[in-house]
């Protein structure tokens, strides 16, 4: 491996040595697509978290960790004779050029984004407008992406009043459900409707919920700081008063 400034090729070589069946790392040797996939998802979240916190040092490190995941999966694939890292890079370069004909080709002859996506889907075994939305996405993010895909082909409310009314309808169905199974299904429909409403308002539901959860955590910790007895020993009015105090402090 070169001692010069580290490069993408250095990382590829490091992974090749770690996976070497004779002289590699015992842990890395036995990993598979399936065992590494959870780390890939985790690293993507850590990149997003570093961005949210505005921590450029962490972002630099987390992007490196995410890059490692690409190299890791590509190395496993190469060992199986499926594809190489060069194939991965060639694929994404070709895709970016294909999807931006107004930059890399004849802008006047560009068929438009939807036509390009439709052409890509036509070559797949599943031609649905919803094809390719990853099952491993967080539920809120996947719901939003499914909705956006459907909206691209015209399956959508004309404005935010439609999904807003749907929230009331789904909430009523939650309240009238008679079994746990039915209630679970109706709660799911309610959450799906809330995601749809957020999408029409231009709000990222995943980010919105993350922000609310963070605010709750900060305020709950503040409640714990200022309370003088166990929370479980307090009635709802006392807890509400503490909560209002915490909201003013954080």
C-alpha cells in the first residue's frame, strides 16, 4: 500500500487485506452482506446526525465510515464474482450522466425527469412507480417516499386539505376499532395520513419527529433535575406543572 496521501485505492487495498482468507482479520473474513448491512444503515444515520449537529470533524469521520461500507460490500461481491468496486463507480457515473442530460448532453432533447425514471423502470422486472423503495428505510421516511412516488404519476390530493381531513377520518376509525389488531392497523393508517399531511406542507416528517423527540428528551431531563421526589409518586397536575416549567427553561 502506498505511503503517499491516502486515497480511495488505499481503502480498497486495506479491505482486500482484511478479507484475505489466509492473512486477514478473523472478524472481517467471516462477514457477509447480511451481517454488514446493519452497520451500513447505522453509518448513514451517523452521517445525518453529524450534519444535524453541524460538527464538521465528526462529519469527515462519519463519511469515511460510510465510504468503508461501500468498499466492504463491493469486496464481498467481487469475491463472489458478482461485481467490483469499479463496476459500482461506473454504474453511478453512468446513472448521474443519464439523469442529467441537460448538463452532459443536449438540453433541448432532454426527455425530462419523469420520462427518464420511467425508462429506467421499464427495464426492471417490477415496472411499478413504487418499485425500488427500500424496505429497510425508517417507516416514516418510507411512507413519505411511497407517497412521493405515487404523487409523481398523479395519485395525490390536490392540496393539503385532503390529507388533513384524512387525519380526522383515521383518528375516528382508531377510536371505533374493537380489537388490538384493528387498532394497530388504524394507528398505522393515522400515521400514514400524518406523513401525507406533512408532505403537503413541505415538512420532512422524519426530521420533524426527530426534533420533537429531542425536545421531549431535553425537557424531561430538566424535569428530572428540578423535581424533588420520584415522578411516579406525583399526580398528573403536578407533572404538568413541572413540564411547563421545563419548557420555559429549555
